[in-house]
């Protein structure tokens, strides 16, 4: 299935590198702007306290990490929407190989899958944005806010994994509401898939190319092995 993996993977890797460069510049500008507008540097210098300076430094790092996760969330969902046709076909192709069946594209079924994938991506983006906004404001609280990037990563992994799992759940004729209930009941499955996707980004180039396709293949294999409705034919 390399043709299904490499071409979109290379495009994703290129866009990822460009996007990260853009983020580093804009995020630094945002933090610098907020620091300047609020006169935080002058305030810290007047206090002449190394402890206060440490707290503000940690707060800046935490805010930067939250902004990074928000940017990656936007990038991720735009990619999910743009590549939903490929993801749907890749999931179908993976299941056909597992079941040792011939692969045939059902365009009428594909259209339904694409509509659902786009709606799900937009819905998850709105939900996750709401959570990230709450996390962002909590991250401004000293000490307590330092753990907020970890909380944000959990939501990032869960919602991405949910998007990957839903392609297979939809083929089992499971409606969107039940799909979320099943995923919510099996948070570890969604979180593990999303975490795999994120961890692969620590492997330069190769990980960036393979991460998107491997996430959808892994999700398809998991749902094939775990049928939420055993009575339904696969």
C-alpha cells in the first residue's frame, strides 16, 4: 500500500515543516506582544525576585506549548478534512487485506463516509478548541498551569484517535452518536492511536511521512479485532 502512504505522507511532511516554521515565528511574536502590552518584563525587574522571574519564565514556556498544541490542532483538522477521501479509501483497503477480500471502491458509500468524516472533524475541532481555551486560561495560573500542556496533549490524542477509529466504525453502520459513546468507553484505544501519531513526529522526516497513514491503518486493525457489535457482520 505504499502508493497510498508515501504520496500524501510526503505532502504532509512538507506542509508540517512549513507550518512549524510559521508557528515558531508567530507564537514568539504573540508572547512578545503580550509581554510588551502588559509590561511584564518591567514588573518582574521591579520586584527583583528570582522566584517571581522563574514563575513568569515557566508561565511563558507553558503558554508557548499551549499555543503550539492549538496550532497543531488547527493544522491537523485541516489535513483531516482535505485528506478524508484518501483516509477513507486507505481504511477500506486495509480492511480488505485483513479480510482477504478484493478491494472495490463504492463511490456512493464513499460519499457518505466523506460527509461524515468532514462533519466529525469540524465537530471535534470545535470541542477541542473549547477545551484548549479553558486549558489556556488555567495555564496562566502559576504552578497549577504547568501541567496543562499534558492535559491538552491528552485531548489532542483522544480526538485524533477518535477521528481515525470512526472510519471503521462507520463501515459497521454505527451512527455518529454511538461511535462517540464507543470511543469514549474505550478511551485508551483512541488515546493510544493519537499518541502513536504524535510520537512518530519525534522521528524526523520518516515519522512525519508515515504518521498519518500508520494512524489510520492501526485504527482499522484495532476495530477489525474489536467489533463493538459482534452480532453485526464485518
